[in-house]
C-alpha cells in the first residue's frame, strides 16, 4: 500500500498545528511499514500510488484531477463552516471562501467538490456534522473521525529546561500559535494583564496577519513577552510548555487544538475556548472560556492556583486516549477498507 500525502502549496511557509499533524501522521504510518511520500508535482506520478490523502480542503479544485489519475482520494478537511465570528473575522472568512475555496459557478464550486472524496478524516465528529449539514452531503458520505495524537513526554527539571536557560522566564502563562485575530490574541493579552500575570507568546503571523501582529507588538511589547516562533516538536518548545503555569487557547474556533494536547500531556493546566469541537476532545478535563467574554478568561486565570501547577488528571486522560500510534492504526484500517 502506497500513500501520497498532499496539502496546499503555501502550508509550510508558516507551519502550525496542521503541518505538524501531517508530518507526525506520516512518521507514525512509516513506523508500521506503510509507504508514505509527500507529493512533489515535479517528480511524482499520482498514478503510482494507491491513495492520495489531502490535508485541507483548499485543494478542492484538483480533487477531480487526482481521482482521474486512478487513485482513491482521502481528505482531512480542517473546516469549521457556517459559524459566527466577530465582524472583521467573518468578512475575512467570507473572502477566503470566495477567493480560496471559491464558488465560481453552480457547476464548479466547493459544494459540488465535497462529494468527490472517497472518504473524509475529520478531527472530530462535531466538525464532520458541520460539514455534512453545511454542504448538504448525502447521508452515506463516508468518513472516519481521526483524533490528533501526541508524543509521549519526557521528564526534565526546570534547571535543565532549555527555554528557561535561554530566556530566564518562569511563572508565566503561555500562548502557542499563530499571531492572528482568529486566535483572539489581544483578548488573551488583555486578560493576562488584568490579572497582573506574566504572559509569553510563542508564534509568528502569516503574511495576511502581519499588520495585526505589528500593532500588537507596538502596543504591548513592554507588557508581555513575544519570543517569536519555536520549532514544532523541538525541545525548547516542549520546555516552554513545561515551565508554564497554564496554556491558554482562546480562539474563535478550534477543531481540536494540538497545542492543548501537547501541553496537557505534560501535566500543564489548559484554559480552552469552548468555541468549536474542543469539548468533544477535552471533555471535563480543562477550564473552558467564552472567547467573546473576557471575564471568563480572567476568572479561569485566577482559578489556576486551585488546580495546581501540574494537572495529572488531564495528563493521564490525554496519554490514555491520544497518540500518533492510535492515529496510524485507525488510518491503516480505513485505507485498507477503501482499497477493498
């Protein structure tokens, strides 16, 4: 069985959780003896493979062509359609749908293209329900929910912590992700400041959000700590998690939040947005906040001390239920079923 992984052309220009999921899934499948290649349009023939697995719906215009090469098409959609966002983000989302996802004519649009894949691999059931309803897909649309995974953590003392050694920062709240309005970063900053908490922000902006990030840095550079990007899966990022009092995710939607799993797997308390499918993933193991109501985040920050610096119930739950090994097993079963 030969699998070809694909994603949209600019995905790895500013890698985030989606890119990490793709690479870690590839690694996990290869450990089980599955041949997985990353699509190189200059060198590869799609027809040499059994399945094209496309990560993201942005490539929908090419799905019919992929199928025309004689392969089965699997899609990890990474979508949360038809939701309410603050006005500027709603307008940006509409622009993306029009210009990137597109709807050029009744015959050529993403609504019809969503019927082309042989199977979808959504991150959660809630995400798939949204997609089924929004695109009015047939009831027999084939899909398998594939939750994200995490690596088993290693133990290390603060004195050996590479993040602490480099930045000499401790006793901080942590944000990890793109500096983007969709991630509600200013909301996090203002809430942390309201509680006199030290805040560390790890990440950079996409080119479309560069002006937003610039304004935040100008406004808050002396009040919070911007450390820029840290490599995904790196020791220094892991150590940044380990030194934090809590991780904050306050996005206007999350299909899963890989950073939440990564932090939680290390025993770090997680404050999580209730918008999206997060409750399906984290259940009752995190503090949820409303991304539109700052007082909910302020209250959650104040409540961290009652949880403790280490949250072993969250850690055990994540380590028991989420791993790349489980992701690989579920995908292999679905791949084989697709090829029968």
